[in-house]
């Protein structure tokens, strides 16, 4: 069994490898042959993930690799883990049931459980079961002590102490019934919102497009709802996101856009359309792919009250500097290690369980 220090160093080494891969560096990792072998394996894994899941295009897979490469370094990992008494952790088996909406969506749970001194028993989504097993194999390669600490299962999970499960509102009810007898974190649907004032620059609106369109809008950190002033005109918004019109060339995205547009037309709903993205006035938060809902507000204080009341449905608030913990435009898909999903501190939970 790997020690805490060995686990830490393994993830630092993983980050080094991912950074070199992201830069297509030819520097050695171990030996030249070793670097070339793992570089080629990861290239194949990214392509295979895309073949199995049409949403996991190479640019999306590479973005996920880049994002984690930035986080897995000695300085950031130490800053993240410093407040936790990891030496007091009891070695547990943590069952992790992962979603599959974008590449490596469950990696933070995997990282938090393993680096804090636990064994992980992972059930991947069939939509995302290529990249994480690759990473697990790499970690075991550089730290053999992790061999007994990482397991994957496609069958019914047994012999575990703690559960972390992520899914939809419907699957969350199943998770609660099935795993309720064990300490657990069960995550449901959440969506992210952006608060606009009408004073945003073109650069900020372009960055907002990243928050909306990265991973085709499939993540809980993707903005799916805009709150705008009563007299807001969407002309500048559409101008700001125009660069993302290439998305309509992706078949799965285009099919969803066309379908939702047809539904709105047949239902005689009012909506705005720029040829690749739809805006519909709606009080809901979970908009379909290729669409964002919007809602007008009269004054900020009233909006603060509304969003506070709906906090269980919201993952992130983008823009809106007047909101506590608001995220700058363009940053939703680059969370720090200490930015926990649903605001639940996974490491603290594991240490206290």
C-alpha cells in the first residue's frame, strides 16, 4: 500500500506527464522509450474516447487534459491539502459512481479519495470509461504501491465503506435508496447561471461563450441560464459569442440545435436565434443543448434573494461581482482543487467518516 507521500508524488508526476503531453514535449519521462510509449497510449486513449462517445472530440479531450495538467503540480497540491490532517485518515474503500457527461468528469473525486489515503472502487459511466483507466494505469506504473488501491468494476459494487455518486435527479433517488445505509455524498442535477448588467465588454461576452459552450454545454459548471436587466438587448451578446459558430459543424451539436429549434417553432414559443444558438425566455435552469434560458430582473437585490432561494439548483454564478463567490467570465471550467462540486468538501467528508 502506497504511503501518503508516495501518493502525493505520483500525482505530481502525473501532472508533469500531462503538461509535457499537452505541450507535445519530447523531454524524457523516466526514459525516452517510456515517455514515447505513454505519450502514444494517451493519444490513442483520447481518440478512442471520441470514437466511443461523439461528444468527446479530440479538442474536448485535450482541454480536459490541459485543465488537470495545470492543477497537478507540487505547489497547488500542497496548498490544497495543507489544512487537512491526512495522517489521521483511516484507510477506507471509497466507491465512486461517476457521471459521463464530459471527459474525466469524475477525476476530482478519484484524486481526493486516493491522495487522502484511501482505496478507490470506481464504476465509470459507459460514456466515459477510457481516460480514467488510462490515468490509473499510469499512476500504478510510476507508483506500484497503488496497485491494490485502485479498482474498477462494471458489476454491482460490494465491499466498500463510503460512497460518492453523481447523476441526475432521477438516479439520485436510486442512489439514496441503494447506498443510503453507508456514509455518502450523492449529487443531483445542478446548472450554472450568468448575471449580466449590459455593461459587459466584447471580451467578457466572448469569455462567457467559453462558459456556455465548453464540452458543448453538458457540464453542471456550464452556463445554461442568463439573468439580464429588463431593457437588455441581446445584440452585443450574440456578437460576443459569434466566434463559436463553428459548433454547428459538429453533428451531435447540430442535431440537438435543429431539434430544439423545431420543437420551439412547432410549440409557437418565442425565441432568439443566431443560426447556431437559441435563447428562450424561461424560468427554468436546465436548458437543452444548443439553447440557453434567460430571465429578466428588475433590481439586483431581488435577484440575490431569488438565487439564494434556488441555491440547491445552482452550481456556479458567473459575472455579477455583487454576488459572493461569483466566478469571472470564462473560468467555470477551470475550477481550483478546492472548488468542490455542490460546495461539499470531499476530503473533509472522507476524513470525518
